[in-house]
């Protein structure tokens, strides 16, 4: 399989997994009615509607702001798709596919609900980290993959054959 096709497959699968999880959490599981559900001493399920970007930054309370974030998300997905078209190795293709799938998952939330549905809350005692979703996990994993791919392509790290 070509790196491009691999990246597209990863994007489709990560997008589908994110959306399936969100539909389950909002539908049959009904997290809105359940409130906070403890999964582990350090992890709870909650429902937070994020109108901003990561960590709730740049929160957009207006319809114009929502459409701006949708546009930025689509532009980012298009840019990463163009980059994916250029790659020749599996690792950057997988990483870019994760970023694209995650970005499109959050874009669809903004389009459908006006905000991104987040569910996972890590905490230690009273200290709580931000709430996130699978799309955010895919984006972070993709960024780590891009960094690893970049580091492995650096001439001083390349293997001599």
C-alpha cells in the first residue's frame, strides 16, 4: 500500500472511531444524564462542550467564531492532506492521517453541535487536567509521529547502508 493510501486509511479510521465514540457517549450511554462517571482513580468520563481550541483557548461564543474555527480546521486538514500526498514513508503517512482524522472529527462536531464534545478527564486528587476526546488523542499522537519521522530523517540520524 502506498504511503498516501495508508494515510488516507488512517484518517478515515480515526475519524470514524472518534465519531462512533461521540455518538455512543451522547446517545446510548447518555453521558449528559449521568454526569461524572469514574472509570479509574485518575480517569473520569464527563461531558464538556468546548467552544474553543485546545484547553478551551480562543473560546468562541458567536456563530462567526464557530465558522472561523470550522474554516481553520478545514484549512488545516487540507494542508496536512497536501503534505500527506508528498510523503514517501509509512510513519509520516500514519501520523498525518491521525492529524487529519482528528481535525475533521472536531470540525464535524463544530458543524453539527456548535462545539466539540469532550469526555475524558484525567485527575490526581483535586487537580484536574483538561477534558479531551479521541480526536484530540489522534492529533497529539499524530504530532508525536511527525516529530519522530522528522527526527529519523535528519542526516545525522540516518543509517548508512
